[in-house]
């Protein structure tokens, strides 16, 4: 549902702008979230998100990316520009988007931000080129001309057509995200885009292949919200920005205070053997010293929940471990931990108990630990790449916050 494709049909006529608090089920401009809008007088401004374009499905039905919650919660009214794919062309849809910007400005919104994913990112940049009222653009994985596998002949246009757009922008600050493992990215766009935007003398940010986030659609994940939501909000809010804006996210680098962990976690880890010994292989060395250096591993799932595994005891092929996950991005997803009983099966640590999710951990050739979470009914899977956690830092945190809300 995210694959951009240059449209084959003529433009859909400009419809009425729908600014009431309804679900994103109509074509035109719709509120992005189920809550009342602040309105032009109270909101910091209006954000218009532009979805991608698929070959075989309607992207206006796709959920709004979670990262836009950071702008909503920061006082912005967030909308979606919903379009039917059969009439969704770069030229026609960008003209409609320019009309939307003009209408929002007429209604009294002081600032206008355009955000877009893939095909929608191209639309946002094209509209910002035409409309001087646009203050900022957030463009994630911009692509409008196909991928390497299926549309190789036009694939490089995702770079060749992007650069002139960036060069022509009148006044908008621009924030670009390029991701590793994106089949629509011809490569090298971050370096060239940074050089072009730096020459304009306006505020800009280029986040080029950020760590731990891969793939064309990763900006629609909870993990992207966790790592870059605050940074995007700060960029959009900075009207006086000139030159390059730097994003240095810390979430996901090490266990946060949001994790709930047992008070005896570290005390019980000391006698535990290293996972490397269990697997008969050498895993990536930890940044921490101590006998438990390879027994505590940390990462996060794509939905934005941290994950930690700590092996505490081993008897033959049977073992006990602490499994902890951080809070989700939605209500009703609290941080939690449990002691799990598992066993070594070949090259995997497997925790499978009736009525519980199944957990699998496998060492990778690059020294990481591959975690797989499987729902109790077996229908849903999530993966995380886990790294050795800093045991000494966890010890300091536990000592400083013993009895606090993040410990149990």
C-alpha cells in the first residue's frame, strides 16, 4: 500500500475541503486524528500529511503515521490530503495541494507545514515550490518513479527529479529522511540533498540512513516516532532556523527509564554464563565489563516498544530469563516484565509456554541477537535486533531509582 507509481489517469477535480472532525474516509482534506481541532486562532499552525500512492490499493485508507502525534500534541492541527490512486498524478495532486494551502491560509492558520511519505513527499515538495505560504516540509523516503526491481528504467528519477525540486524551493524549511534498505532509493541522495539545501541559506535537516531504522515504510512505525518525533517537532517549531538542524536521537540506544525491571535483576545475573558459551559461538563484545556482559541484551520492536532479555540461570539446556518490554505508543500498553522458562534448541533460545507469546532469540553473524516475538495465536510476529546492554549503567540506574515507578 506504500508503493508509489506515476499515475495513469487524468486529474480528479478539486473537491470541497472537509475540515470537520471526521474519519479519513473521504477524498479531500480530512482531520488526521480522532479529536477536535484547535482551530486557526489556537493552533500553532496546520500540518497536511500526504500519503503515498500504490499500484493496487487505496492509500487514503492507510493509517496516519504515528510521528505526526508529536506535532498534534505540540499544538498543531494535523490534516490528511486523501486521494484516489486512479487520478493521483504529480501535477494534478500538487495543484490541489497548493489550493489546500491557500484555503488553510485564508481560514487563518498562521503557519503551514506539508508532510509526506514517498509519492506524497514529492507532492509536498512540489506544492512548496508553488506556494510561498508553506513554512516547512517533512519528506520521508521521497519516491515517485518506481523501485529497482519492477521499474528499473525510471528508478533513478527518484534522485534526478528530486534535486531540482529542492533547488527551486522559495522559502520553506525542509527536513528529509532517507533510509537504508529502501528499494526506491538510488543511493547518494543524502549527500547531494544536503549540498543543495545548504546553498539556499534556509533552515534544513537531512537525516540520511539513520541507525536501526530500515526500509521504505519505516517512517510509519512506532519506532520512528520514538526516535525522531521530538526532533521533527522542534524543527517545525523553529521559525528562525537558518542553516542545518541536527537530529541526535537517544531513544533506543540504551534501556530507558520507561522500562520496568525487577529490583534483583543485576544481583541474580552475576553467576550466569555468557550467551556466547551457550551458543558455542562468540557474540559481539559488550560495551560493559563484568561476568554478565553477554547475558543482557537490548533493542526495540518496530512498534516502538523497547525489549530487554536477561539470562539469569542455566541448567543443562534449560534456562530462566527476565523478559521486559517498554510501554507502547498507544494507551493500554504499559511497560511490563516477566520471568520466562526456556530452553536451548539448536542455535536458538526458545521460550514457549501455554497462553503466552513465544520468544525466540538467535545469534547473527554480525554479532547481534535476533529476537522474534510470536503472538499466542501465532498470527502476528515482530522482530528486533538486540545489542549487548551496558550492565554498569543499568546498575547505576537501579541504585538511583530503587523503589521508583520504573522498577518493580
